[in-house]
């Protein structure tokens, strides 16, 4: 069991339970999964799958992940999460799991996947049976989504080229290296990479795909249709960069409302053609995929037992992709977006007026 000192002790309760630890990666539907599991917590528990309350923040177990941040770099990377008392939180988690009749436990936070040092996780949860679940996305598509998130949050964001260069220098696109770190801590048989690709989802549903990997035969209720962490168009991001901001990151409710307004603009009201909505050219994307080809094939063979070495089924063709660099935001376009944002926020703040007959 996990004692008050955070150390593992032999206990029949822990050894009989399997923890499925979902570690991301970021921008692979983690928030959607967490919201679905959070909303269905009671239903899941009645059917033998426990989604813990301990360590939960924003429907995911981000506080629990922060408890394992043992280095200055890890703590800085997760500074948006308050630092908990690790020993107290682990004790709460163990007590909650011991009281649950469910033999399967699902814990989810993409913050786990951002930790450099994962040995503390292995030490604290060592007496449970562990499976590590990691969604991985085709690297060129993941790059676009990651950069969009970076540009949304950071006031002094890098250029697309500088962001790509930094990721390549850090070997951030090498899924083999990412999985190897977890394999060394938990054993290769515990590692379950899941391609984030609609053609590989169970019935096209991300949450049901995850449940299949948990060998759990329950269908979750449909989500409420809410979208999370939507990408912004280049025009919306250019508008955002023009706005004054004293902080280094755009965090808090004011920025959240602004991003939602810009997301609505990006989705249906931005006249920018599709060919100008990607930050990276087909040549850059093709080059990235070529650099990742060997690593991806090794992951497919080693962890997914695919003799073909094909990790992603949806292929990219640089020749078929229409692309042109985004030309920049004009003053007229800036004014049009500002008016849209104003009207959108005004509608959100104005209470609905009921008709006399309602």
C-alpha cells in the first residue's frame, strides 16, 4: 500500500488492482477524454472502473501529476498547477482506491507525459499493476497543433521555424524515445501507445477507443458536444498578438473568454482560404515525417506488433497539399475581428430574455 510517507508497501488491495495511467500526449484529445470520464464517474464505478477524485483538477488528474514533479524543470513546466502535499495526496489516493470495489482504475493527465523524471511515479505506484497509455499523433499534424497552442498562450511566442527547430533539437518528435523512458520504469509489456487517428478509433470515438484498450465493454454516454482547446486561425492569432498583455502567458478567465471568441471566429467567420491556414509548408511536413520514419516503424513493430511497421494509416502527400504562407493581418481585417469579438462577448454577457408566452 502507499503509506503516509509516500512509500510503497506490500498489500493485497494494491496488487489486485490495475491502474491505467493515461499520460497524454498533449493535443491528442486528453481534455475530451477527461471530461467524458469525469461526467460518467458514477456509471463507470458501478461497472468496475474507478476514476479517482484524489488529485483531480479540471476533470483530469493534473494535481496528482504535479505531485511527482521532482526537478526544477518539471516544476517549472507544470507551474500552472498548484503544488500539492505529495504524501497527503498519495495517502488520499490509496484510501480512495482501497474503498472502491472496482478492480480497474483510470488516471489521466497529459502533465504526466511532460515529466522528465518519472521514477517517483514508479516508486509510489509500484505495488499496483500498471499500464501506461499514450496517444501519439502523426508528427506533422501534432506539430501544427502544438505550435497553435504555443502561439495562443505565450505573449512572446517563437516563430514557427524556431519552434520546429527547438522541438527537433530536443528530440520531441521521437516517440520511440518517449516510450522507452516509460518502458525502462515500468517494463515494455506495460506500455500501450495508441495512434491518434480517426481511422484507427473504435467506431470513430476517442473515448471508446480508450475503453477498448482497458478491456472495458461499456459504452459511455455521448459527450455534450463541447469542444476543448480549439485551434485558432493564423488571422486570429495575429489579432491576439497585437493586443497588449503584461503577463508572459495568456492565462485566466479574461483570456479564456477571448480565446473562445476567437475560436468562434476561426471556425466559421474567417475568410482566410484553407491553403493559408497551416503554419508549415508541405516540404517542412514531409521532411519531418521522413526524419521520424524509422522511429515510427520501430514503435509499430515493438509495441503494436505490426510487422508492416506502419504506425499511422493516414498518409501525407506533399504533392497533393495546397499551401501558401499566411500574408499577414491588415488593419481592416484587425477591425473586423475586433468587432466580431466585441459582439460575441456582448452576447455571452447578455442574459437570455424570455418571451411573455414562455
